[in-house]
C-alpha cells in the first residue's frame, strides 16, 4: 500500500504567510541559496546519509518556516477513518550541535486524540547528534519520516501536527512537512 497526497495546508510556507497554522515565535523566511537534502540510509556500513540532489533554492521552493529558540506551531486535521498515516519533515538547525549532544531541543510531533480522551503521539526529533563524513552536520536540510498507525480498537477524533522548540539557539528551520493517509 502507498500513501496519498499531503493533507496539511500551507505545509511548506510557499504561501509566504502563516495561514492555516496556530503559531508563536514563528516567521517566514525566503530561501536564499541552493542546498542539499540529506536522507538517512539504513545499512551496516558507516555511511549515515545520502547527500541527495541539490535543490534550486533552499531545500524546496522559495520560503521556509523559522521557529525562534522557543517557539511552536500546530495544525489540526479532521480524522477520516484511515488506519495509517505517514509524517515527513525536512528541517535544518542552523547552528552546529556537538556530535555527542543528543539533547532534543526541537521536534515535530503528531498526536492522535481518541473519543475516550486518550492520545497516541509520534515524534520526529530535530537533532544534529550524528556525524556525516567525519564532521558534524550543520547547514544541511535533513529529511525524516515516521509511520503512524491508528489504534484500531478506538475511535479517532482529531489529528494534530505540532512543531516546537525549547531553548534551541539559532532556532529551527522547517522547509516542509507532509501528512499523508494510507491508500
């Protein structure tokens, strides 16, 4: 099975505004230079990322979201009865983080709220605590994906995609987010 189109609105800041998001400490920034998107590779060698292809301006398009050191943005999506979702994020932390620092100071979080009041949460940590070709990753766009299954024993009532930073010096840049329903 595959996944359909992105169901988030204004998920890449290409509208040049914060419409469709509830935000605090978030601005829209124009992309200024070509860059690469790094995608994780799961294998038994020491290669951690595929450098990917350079994009025309920033990672994609002409704008991205910039979350301040302490900031948040979220969007609610109506539940549709689908059993599985896929959350993707392309992000960049503009200041270098020590390769041994695994503190998670920014994250993309998806929450499922059920009719009984319970919640399931799925997180993509935005952290640079890895190395690439012997150096700390900085000023690269990182791609992350998370599969998010719905609890089939419960009734899903709401989906929230939430991005947050807590004391992240230099902030967090989000190029785009996608939330896709399994088809």
